[in-house]
C-alpha cells in the first residue's frame, strides 16, 4: 500500500484501527519527498526529526485511546509565511532568509492541538506576491502534472506538495486567489474561508484586509475536516470574528435539490480559455442534473476588481513591509558605507533584500498613498471595493451559491508571464473579487485541458456559509472522478 497517496480520511481509519502507525506514515512521506522534491521543489524547509517525534507522540495518543481529533497522526505541510516557533520562516525572501520566529501562529497551535504532524515549510512567491511561485528567492516550484508549467501562486508549494503526494494536507494563505488558483492548476481542493473565520495571528502580512489562511486537500471531505480544525475566534487577532464553528462534516452527503446557483455572466468573458469554458459549463450542467436551480446573475462591477485590488493590496503591502529595514530582524546589508550611514543601511538592505516583484508593489503602494494621489487612487479604490461587495450582497439575496471558473486558463509555462506583470496579474481575475468582499470561496477539480492539465471550478458562498459551499462541492465531487485523477 502506498500510504502517501491516500487521503486524510482514508488514513485516519488505518491509524485508528492501528493497521498503520503515524510514524510509519510520516517516514513513508519523507521517503517519497526525498525521491520527488528535487523535481517539484515544493519545500523550503523540512523538519524530519520534529515530525518523527510528533508522530511517535500521536501513536501513543492513538494507542491510549485519548480524546482524538479526526486528524491525529496525519502529516501536513505549511506555507512558509506562518510562524512556527524555532523553525525558519522565510516568506520566500532573502529579507527573512535567517528569521526564526520565537512563537507559533494561532493556526499552528490549532494544528498541534488536533495532533497533526508538521512536515515542513513550503515554497511560495516572495511575501505572497505572485501567481506562479516564480518570485521566490530560493527556487521555482513546478507543477506535478507538467513540470514545464507553473503550479500557481502564491501558495504553489503547498498545492504542489498535496498534488504530488508529498503531503496529505497543506495550509496556504489567500490574498487575491493564492489558495484557489494553485489548487485549480494542481487539480486539488482549496478553500479561502470568510475573512475573520481563521485567525491571522502569526501570518506574515501581505495585505491585512485581504489575507486569509485556508486548507489545500485531496478532496472535499478532507477540506471540511481541516477547515473545522483551524477555524474559530482568536483574541490575538483583532479581525477574528467571534462566531461558533459549525460541524462542517454534517454538510456532506446531502443533496442539492433546493440549492439556487447563480452564474455571473461577467466571468465568462472574451479571452477565457476554451477548455476552461467547456469544463466549467459541463460542471454547471452536472450541478443542474443533481437538482440545483441554475440562473444567470450579474455582478456589474467585476470589471473593476483587478484595478481595485492592485491599488489596495500594494498600498497595504507598502505599509506592512516598511518594518523590514535591517534594524531588528531579518537581512541587513553589509559594507563599510552601510555601517557609517543609517539611511544608506536602510536603502541597501531593502534594495538587496527584496526581489523585483516586491519592489514593484512597494513602489505602486507608496505612490498611491502619497500626498496628492491618495484621494485619486486609494480612496476611490476603497469606494469601488464597496460597490463590488454590494454586488455580491444583492446576488446572495436570490442565490445560495455562485459558480465561476477559478482561473481563465490552465497552468501556463514557467517563464511565460514573469516579464509581463499585467498578464500575470490577470491570472487572478476570477478570484480577486471574493477577497475584496471578504467572502468564502473554494476551487475543486472539474476537468482537464486538451494538454492534460487540471481545470478548477470556483464556488462562492455568502459570509460564513462555508458549509453550503462544502455541501455543493461534495455533491459534485461524488458524481465525478476528477478528484481521483493524478499526475502521471
């Protein structure tokens, strides 16, 4: 039995029946990582010794029949922008190439409370700024379906690790589609929860009003289980919402006959890849056959979402990244001139420590926040953001779920768009609006392109209605076999 290929819920049964131990499972995963990660490049840091000790601890809990989580003993990978005490946290950047956090992010504490095994930190676009995992200062992660193509970004390492069976589960962060877009390109399930559902404490910020942590998994059942484990109120995060966490598993195995699904006409635009359009329309037809009511809906301000995002997100990034100046932690420029001149040290540290894409967004953000431009750009973008939110509010008065493509194209070639920022930014055209509105959304596999690359279906729900998304996603998944297809 190839343990590393199984889902978390399949492995949980084996662990509880003691047909396999968590230590055996963890060692099997590291053996597979050693064989495959030179080709894929999913990980920045591996924590084998820690993981083996955690697995032994999990085995003792299972043997003693202690109060167990459904995820006790299951290995997981974590995106390298979440703090894990005493473990390197780089954010894919030279700036934090030596940073070791003195504390755990809340999501890491929740994973430990649930008995998960920490495999390591995954590669990502630098400070989560990118759509292809090509801006990491360490390596370019490759798509397991075709290693000449990108895995998506910025959580490309987390998605590639699950798709290539180098992790059973993984955690990513989503600022403008950074969980859903790589999930789509790698043929797995990825969810961005409602803003405030999962604590951001210990997540290194990109754009604080947009960032949200979420799960990447092999199927919808695993997504429901992991989402429940990481959700909940956290007093350490001022944007955390104090609401009870539902039993997400209770939404699975339900029919969708009373579900009303809206299809936003603005998401089927000129330029969308034909294979993507056919796959998504086929998925919509499948949902209708399962009993859902399908109608077209309009979200008229969708066309302004990308422009709005690329004013607001860089502005917040400019502010958040101002702390990296070489004084307290992280990279510091060296040299005789640097030591004599404080301003020179600041300038050289930031020049040497940040990559090109991060510098581009800092400059964009600083410009839009500067005197004389704030009202013309940033303030206007915030007003348009409200209009985008109001479009969704109106749509959810008549619909339970909105269905769209996740990405306008399947995975593109490595290097194809890295020198064309505008084309790269348009990769997130279908995912950005939900971040601006703070809504939950999921990507799950719905087909393959003619070239054999995965295509993702995006389900968007109303605020804190992740359960409804899981219900529809699971019904679709159980009627298809796309989630069972693997890279060759």
